[in-house]
C-alpha cells in the first residue's frame, strides 16, 4: 500500500508542476481534475490497516465526484462563458514559476521531515507533498492575473490541506472531511458566479484591475 | 621568516624610492624591480611551509596598545602569500608596459608607491598574528587601493567609483573592528594565538564576520562597489584587486571562523545560500554587461560565490562530522582562490591590452581583434576557457573538487546535507553553463568575426613586458589543469587544518579525491593527445586536397556588412530576457516600424539592481538626516569652540557627577 | 569496451532515426549506413575557408571531436564496462561536452555571420539550462543506487532496482530523454532537417564548415547522440546478467530502441516555439529535482 501511496503522491507533485508551467486554462482545469482523482484514491492507499470500510469508500467516492468531476465541470463552463483561453502575462513567468516550485519543494521536504508526525506517516512523502501543494496553490493565487486561474489556485490550496488531512484520515470523523468539501464547493460556486458577472460588466477578469473599482475611478480601460 | 620581513622591507623601500623619483621613467623600473624581488624573497619561505615545514613567526613589540608586529606563516597564510606575491609581481611587470607612454601628465611615482604599499599591506594582512596589526594593514590596504583606483582621477566617474569603494570599505571595516574588539576584550589579548576558547554568541559573531569580510570579497548584495571600482582602475590594478585583493576577505573569513569554536550547521547553510546567490546573480549580471572590464568585475562576484559555496559545504561537513565533505569543500574553495587569482588577473590583463590597443571598452563596438592581437587573443582564450571551468584547465579542477565533495555529502542519512549538496551541484552546473555563455560572448565578440566599428588607428599588439606575465599565468592555468593531484597536495594541509580533521580523517578524504583527480589528469592528457592526433590527421588529409578561401556563407543575402553581425547584447539577449525579473534591464529606443522604416536606435543598460533599489534609498535617507545636522556647521569658529566646551562639560558631569 | 561499441555504431543510430522517420512518412528513406557514407565522402573532399576566419575556426571541429571522444570513454553501455570510471566521472563528461560546445560556438562566431551568431546565442542559452538537468538526472539515479560513477550507477539498474525505485528511475528517464533531445538538437527543441537558417540552432552553427572539418563534426554529433542513448538504454533495459554478450546485445537493442523513439517523437511532434524551450528545460530540471527528493524521502522512511 505504501508503494501505491508513494506513486500517487509523486503524481500529485508532478501535477502541481504542470500547474506551475501551464498557461492554458483548459490544461489547468484538467490538471486539477486529475489531482481530484488522485486525492480520491489517496485515503484508500493511505489507510494503515489496509482494510477498507464503507466510510472510507464513501469519502473516496464523494471526493472523486466533487473534486474530479463537478468542480472542473463548473470551471470549464465558466471558461466557456467568459471566453478566456489562457493566462496571458502572469506576474511571475512560467520558467521562474517552475524554479520557485523546485525551491518550494525543497523547502517543504525540509519542513516536512522536521515536522515528522508523532505517528508513523503512511509515506514519508505525505507531509512534504501536502505542504508543497498548499504552497503551489497560494503561489498560483498570488502570481496569476485571471480570476479563474486564481480559483484554480484556491482549489489546489484546498487539495493540499486535504492531503494533509489524509495523514490523519482514519481518525478524523467523516463529517469534517465532508464539510470541508462542501465549503470548497460553495466557495467555487460563488466565485464562478462572481467571475461571470464581473466579466459581463467589465469585459475582462483581470483580478488586479479590480482595484479600479475603488472610489469611482474610471473603468474605461478595456483589455 | 626573516625572508618575509625582508620582502616587506624591499616593497616599502622601493615604493618610497619611486615616490621620490616621481615623474622620472626610472620610477617604474625601481618599483617593479622591488615587487619582483619581494616576490622572490617571500615565495621561498611560503613554499617551504606548503611543502611541510613547521609554521614560523616573528614578533617585534609595538607601542600601539594591544598591538605587536607579529607575523607568521602557516599553510593557510602561505597559500595566500604565494598568490599575492606572484600575482602582484606579474601585474607590476604588466603595469610597467601598460603605463608606458601613458598620456596623462600625472606622475607615475605615487602610483607605484601605492602599488607596492598595497602589496605589502596584503602580505601583512594574510600573515598577521595580531588583531591590531591585522586591522592596521587592512586599512592600509583599503587606502592604497583607493589611490590606485583613482589613478585616472580626471574623469568624474572614476572619482565616483573611488568614493563608493572608500565608503564600502570603511563600512565593512567598522564591522571588523567591532568583531575584533569583542573577541579581543573577551580573551584579554589581541594575539590570534590566545583566541582559543569559544566566545558566547558565536553565531552572531559569525554573521558580523560574514558581512565585514564579505563586503571586501564582494558577496551579493555587498558587491556594489566592485563593478564600479574594478573598471575604473588601470588594468594591472584591476588584475591585482580582482585577482588577489578581494581574496583577503575570504582569508579573513576562513581565519576568523577558526576563532569561533566548532561551527554550527546553519553557518554552513548560510554560506551555501550566499554562495549560490552570489554565483548565479554575479554571472547573470556579467552576461548583461557590454563593458568588458565591468563584465570581468561581475565575474569576480560569481567566483567569490563559488568559493563561499565550497566553504559552506566545508562547514556543513565539520558540523555533521563528515570529514570528506569538510576537507574537499575547503580544498575546493582554497584551490579556487588560487585558480581565480590566476585566470582573473590574466583576463584583466588581456582586457587591458585590448583597451590600450583600441581605446574601447564596449564589446559591442569591438570584433576581429584576433588578427591584430594574436598573442593577447590566444591568452585571453585560455583565461576564458579556464574561468568557464572547462577541462583541461585549472578552473575545472577546483569546481570538480567542490562537486565531488558535494557528492560525498549526499547520503540518505542526512537529508538536509543532501539537499544542500544537491542545490550546490545544480547551481554550480547552472553557473558553469552561464559562465561559458558569457565568455563565449566576451571572447567571441571581442576577438572573432569582423570589427563592428571603425577604429581610430590600427590596433597594435602589446609589447613583451605585457605579454610575458600573461604567458606565465596561462601556463599556470594549464599546469594546474594537467596536474590536479599535485595542486591538491599543495592546498590539502591548509584544508585539513580548516576542516578540523584528524590526520587519519584527512588522509581518508584525500584518498577519496586522489583517484578521481588522477583520472581527471589522465583525461586531460588524453584530450591533448587526441587533439594533436586529429590535427595531424586533418593536416595529412588536407595536404592532398584543395584548400580554398572565400567569403563567409551569407545565406543568399547579397551585401552582408560587418554591422550585421550579432553583437554581444544580441548574443546574450535570450538569457537576459529569460532572467529579466532579476536583471531589470532598461531598454531605450525600439524596433523599426512601418513599411519604410526610418532611423531607429536601440540600446540596453543593466545597472546594478542592488545599488539602485537597496543602497541608494538608504544613502539618500542618510543624506537627508545629515542635511539636518548640517545646520550645526556654519563655519563660525567661536560656535565650534562652544560645542567643544559643551562636550567637555557633559563628559565631565557624566563621569564625575 | 562500451566506448568502442559506441564509436562503431554511432553513425548507424542516425540511420535508424532517419529510417524511423521515413517509415512514418511512408517513404523508403536513405540507407541505414548513409552517415558512414557521408563521413567517408567528406573526408575525401577539400575545404573552403572564409577569409574572416582564424585558427579558432580550424580548431573548433578538432577540439570538439576530441572532447566528445574523451567523454565517450566514460560512458557505460548498460552492463558493459566503460573504458574508465571513477566517482564523479559524469561531471567530467558534462564539462567535456561543455568544452565541445564552447569550441563549436566560438568557431561559429569566428565566421562573423549573423545567422551563425544567432545559432550560437541560442545554443549557449539552451546549454546553460540543460546542464543542471543532466547532472540532476544522473544524481537522482545515483541517489537511488548509491554510487557516484556512471559505471557503478548503471551496473545495478536491474529489475529489482526498478521495483524498489520505479518512480525515481522513471522521472530520471524522462528528464534524460529531454536532455538527449536538446543536446542533440532534435525535435521538439531543434529541427535537424529545417531549411531556413533563421530557425536552426545547431545546424546553422556549422554552416561554414566543409570537407574533413565537417566530417569531424558529423562524427562527433553522432557519437554524442550515441552517448546519451547509451545512458538511456542503461535505464530502460534493466538486463544485468553478468554474461558479457547477453548484456551487450540487450543494451545494443536498447540503443536502437532509443533511436527509434527519437525518430517517432520527431514524426509525431511539432517543434516547440523557441520561447517555450527554456520552460521545457527548466521543467526537466525540476522533474529531476523531484526525483532526487523522492529518493531522499524514501531513504528517510522510518
């Protein structure tokens, strides 16, 4: 099981790297969907006893459904509605983002091993990868201009927290997990609507231009 | 040891003699003769010490409180002393030729006085066994080099560079005075030999030393004086400053770290991080430059980064009990000090010959000089290949030592050491690739192709006085590259001492390195043999075939001109634009537009980011505060007397009241 | 031993790539031995030198080929011993290739041609980014197998190693494949068959060479490809029986497989936009970095 969990975690790292280097929104959303599927399987592999129970299976199914299917669908629809294909001119370029990603991975590896949980983790990769995923999500939110990419970043961030939760999954009541999922669901839903409306009003979804909304400044500037 | 003292005496006497001779052309001969004689005298005991003789010292009492004229040679001092004396003597010979026919009316006597004073003070710095003597020599070094930098003081930018250098030096010295005051007052003595116990807050003192010595060595972000001062100085002075003077910072850091007790792991990690950032930023800024001397100055920042990286791995090795990593890290660092002294002074001399022959420092306007300066070009080529760490030359050997040191530190047991090693290897590889790109640019654009702009007069090859020192340095590059094991043997004693390794551990570490090094040397010889063989094959083939000469293939374009060649800026553009966020290159002008484009100009300029966004705001703020204080100073003498009286009274009340 | 096999078969690999491409394009393609014929023909020809050029231009092909041949001596072919091996030999290999590149670039600049300058400029950019990827990929293999000479590193890559360190080795393989493609100027990083000088990288640098000089360059290029193919073959063909002829023929098969893969990639992929290339190279380094971290993490495992 540890072997499978490790492979899943490595895939998670690779998907994060793809997110850092990707410019097409379609690619980003697809990658987040893949992350969702990986995360759905992770608790099954990570269960220390090896035995499966219904609670775990239900959680895996719910995770896969929401993270792997519903949320990406919503985002894809938003992309279609607002007609934005790619992230043009991110604040930090793609090559630099990749390098930052490598540094973040080294940092999270270091922190992850220092943090070594009291109980033996399922895989030594689990905590580092969780921290890395959180950092990548935050980095995406910070350095991308389009609101939709930022939503993707938010999802990645949440995936990281979820991964972190997996290390304790067999202890944690199912309820907490599900409520987290619900939170994200509602969050993305609201953001999707807002993004759509912003786009309809202002013809663009550049988040850094939202500061123009202050105090009746001109919104004449179109992209 | 008397030989070292007599070397000092020869340096000072010849310096004063040339000062007295002033304008006469004999001044240079006396000074250069003194520098060469001093080198001959000083290198003998230093080499004996490196070969295994016991450390020696000489002490003369001195009236300064806490001070004593106490100098000595141990393996570490000896290496630096040899490098300082050899490079200074060679650069002096070069300088005599370089300044000949120097147009400025200024007398060269004082210049040579300061030159020999600089050499003498550097020699005292690396042999001083007393903190007060060290600081005095350190200050003499800063002052004499200041006067050397401002040789062409008729130019405003040279004066500005000189001031920046002076301010930077003194701010760094302030840290050192604080450091030595703390260490000295705690031990109750200013003799280095008495500083044996571990001081409290050793980590903080280590950081103070890093700032103080690092500013002299030129680590990022304390390097801002370096790209200003080195291009401003005459080329032989740049060779000494970049080749050996900044290394006294490295010496100081190595020496003082030994006074701080057992190093902690984080010191090493800090040095690794500082080394990586200096190395990468240095080479990137170098890539973006088109002034050849400024480019070389930024490469000093890069190479100091590599040295600091090696030191950092060494400290990590000590703290983790990995003696192989410790010995190899320090060996690589020290050997790189030697290597960088050799090839960087060689390169500055080559650049000096180019500047002297053409009067141009902008690589974008040069080209095709290989035909008129064949010897300078050949030796600049050797220097360029050496600094790019290409085998079979010396630059590769020291980087290889750091590389295999890092590999030896790579074990699954110590994840954090492995991460540091891994970062070191990856960044050394990146630095190597970028340095090769940069020197392909520096050599290719200066010496190859066709001239990019018309020259005022035909460039003439430098005379033998300038070529001979360069030839010696080129041979040294090749010698260390071909015989790396012997070079390692010279530095290994100092490295083992720094690594706090027991003789058994040190022998173990050397064994780790000796097989790879002898293999490297075998490959280097094989490479030469293969080159000779292939060249012979080519000659044999071509002896029976037609060899024609024509135009460069112009891809069908009918009228290619020399101005259509790639320039250094266009050559570096892919890399500079890739790293634009770090470099913040300014561009002026734009692309031609329209169907019948008219005239357009385009130029790029990469000023130092740290100077503009880090130091300038601070100094502007200081200047603002200083302006307030200015109201106290209006030139009326009686008010000054009042200040003095007030100060006296306040002091008396504070002490007695 | 491995070096001799590599030198003999190197030009054949280029033929295999061309055949693979021809197969995909529905053509018969050139003879498998075409590159041998080319080299033999070039060696019999005279040369034309530009009047702009100097000794640097003449030294370029010689030093480059010598450096590549020296580097080839340290490359093992699967289980077949390298001619020489010592801890850290892969660093020497990387820097010898650097020397070869440095000389090629200078020879290109020596002609004073704008096109060759452009090729040189691109070459040094890609090379600077490839070098970390190469070293990191090899270190990741080393950290999985615990050895630091190429021979020992690859001698233990057997089925067992793949079972224990599959993820690490797979990522190293992908990173090495990227390095192979960019170092040998193949699609998607460079197109060896392009017709426009503006779009070439490696080919444009050697435009002015002719006769024996060009023969040296062609042979050097094919040896360089064979070296990287040998490393990849050592990874993807985990056959280490100890029987010399079994290992050798398995590794040789791997060598041809790599050549076929390169041909297939060339047939199926479009060339990357030149601005995207650095990003792919950084991604290869990052992938190798991830491989090292994973190897470390498995070592730290409780």
